[in-house]
C-alpha cells in the first residue's frame, strides 16, 4: 500500500491534478511518533521514501495507487473536489506476531505507538485543518471509503495467517468508527505471490490462508469489495508490483469503490 511504482514510468496524464488534495501521514516504525503531515495538491512521489513534517511534504521517486485512483474517481465524478488521506508502511502486519520488525496494526498492542496509532494521528491531523486548498475557507470532508492493500506479512505461519479474517474485520470496524460511519465502503486488494525462484518458488508460505480471510471478509460484509486482478500482475522485485500494475490497481480500486457507493 505504501507504493513501489517508479514516477519515471508515469504517463503525463498522472503527473498533474486539479482539485485533488492529499494528506499523507509521515511513515514511522512502532515506538516512535508518526502521522505528521500537511494538506497539499496531489503530485507523484507519495510512495516509498516519501516523508512529511508539520510544514511540508518531501516527495520521493515512487508512487502508489493514489494517482490512478484519483484520476479514475475524477472521471467518474467530474467537478467534485477529492481529498485523500494516506497512511501506509511497507511490510507491516495486522497481527502483532506477523512482522514485528516492520510494524503492527494490532489495536490492542498499546504498550507503544504502532501503525494503528500512526493512522489515528494521521486522521486527527488531517481533520484538524480542513482548509485543504489554502483559500482561507474550511472545507467539509465527507468520508467516501477505505482502501486497504495488505496481508503478505500476515502469512509467516498457518496460525497467524488463519487469524487474518478476524484481524481484518476488527481493524476495518475500528477504522470505520474513526470516520464515524459504520457502513463506510471498504475496498481491499487480494494479495498474490511472485513465485520468485530465490524463495524456492513461493514467497508467502501461507498466503492462501490470508487470501481465504480476505475473501471471507468481502463475502460477509455487504459494504466491502475486493480487487482480484492482482493475480495477473508482474513484479519489479520478489515483493512489489511493476509500475504499470500499480496504475492498473488504482483504477480498479476506484471502480470497485464506485460500485459500492452506488449500492444505495
């Protein structure tokens, strides 16, 4: 979810946006402060290596699904102002035992600030200043949906991977509560495997159990959808998709969210 596409691979259509803004909370490990940021116009560079303070954003040479997602949503809802709030950390797990070296989203892991805490800080900071376009007038932010692409690091053992549905459901319920919308649409991306020879042909040993948990989540939750096209994506390394596939993924997340918003 953090984003490992290369900005040099972007088409011109995804390099400049009008009426799209982003608050990207500063990524941090567990045990230190994270989630600081400022509202800014959406530009390439909100992927791995991005950083932010309370005064300015420092863009990187990477991007995530935010660019193509925003472009597609703009096409579906012309004339609307779009505000994105992003917090992500590559390699992090929901389960405390999944990948503790990369951070955990476990809401009960309260002995020190973790990824869930950094998300809440990001959200609070984003809503603390809602003059997102800097014109001196406060905007009203209307939550539209949650985008979630994660799960690989919850597959180190059958026991941990088998808990993914319960972990994901609880976390999404709490994130919905943070936005104060109990049925807020959720779109998740189905994890896949690069089958990299360096790892004996399979990178995520118990990935199928996480996939099962993801499918179970969208089966039981009528306001959730899943992007399955990831099974056909190619990889730039053993763990991350190519730039063109990050672009495709953003479009598909937008289309799934659009369908959920039209359900009513």
